[in-house]
């Protein structure tokens, strides 16, 4: 069951040494909907995803969960981390395992080693991401696109509320990308999905909102022709 809470970045900043790389003055990620992170190469899109997913400790500010109970800090309440998953741009894991075995190991951790719940969850996710024909195949034999789907399956385990996906469509061919977009759009109708990507035209069609990273700040926008034109102009200037 998905709670109707929001993930809130409150005066969040990340510095490396004396240099401030990113600042988020105020941002709320709702419990459902698909957000698209956009910006020039090197603007800090991956950094934003890692900060919002709680995988990097901020230099200033805090990441909190807001619901009917009130505000709870991710830095203090470790249990909140079960609500969040991050898919990095590169797959990491034991490539000698089969698809099913890899997912079973993850699910056992997310379900606190309740084998029955873990098995049921894995079966559901394998079907959801269309991995059934590959479940007994070693990961080392998967194509790049198949590994992307496996990565998405992994972050769906344990029924998280917030998914942060770093370029989940990169490297997929046209048909693979189309199917992945359909999957992500369906997920966004039920829970929070925040992703980055490079195909501005196609990805913007999915987005309920945009997180534009520019000049080390994050701007929230609803999709519009005007914003899309500004984004295209910035992307062209980056070529």
C-alpha cells in the first residue's frame, strides 16, 4: 500500500570542499507522478537523484518525509529508507547469478528475510517487467537492454514509494525504449518516479513535472511549450 506522503528537500546543499555543486532551496516530490530531471551535461542531474534518494549526505539542510503524521528526517529515521530506491546508470551485482536468484537475494533483504513474501514479490516483479523468459538466465549473458530491465525490477522489490532512476532508457533500442517508457508511465500513475534521460522530445511526453538543473540550482516546472522551447535552446547550446 502506497502512503500519500511527500519527500521534501529543505534548504538542501551539497559541497565538495569549498565549492557548492548543488542547492535545492525548497522542493517537494509528491507520492505519485513522473518527474523528469533535465539540464545540460554536467549540470548535476545524477547528483540531484543521489541526494533525493538519500544516497549522499547533504552538506546543509535536510531530506524529510511529510505525511499526516508530520515531518520525519531521513537522516534520523532509518526506516524511511525502505520507501526509496535508486537505480544508478550502471548495473552493479554478481553477474554469475541468474536473474531470479539475484532478485530473490534482494527481496529477502527488503522483506527482512521473510522467504514467502520475498518469493511472491519476485514473481510479481518478474511478470511486471516482462523478465519471465530470462529468469533462469545468468546475468552475464543478458544484453544491455535486458540488464536495464533487471535493474528496474530490482528497485521495484519491497514496494517502495519513491523511485529515482538515473538514465533508465540510455542504450535501449527503439522498441525497448518504447516498452520501458510505457512501464515507467504506468508506475508513475501509482507511485513517485523521478528519472533523468537524454531524449528530451520523447521523455517530456511522459513527465507530469520537470526538475530543471541549471547554474547549480533546481527549478520545478510543469510541462509547457514555453518551457520545452527554453530547454531545447539550452540543449542545443550544449552541443
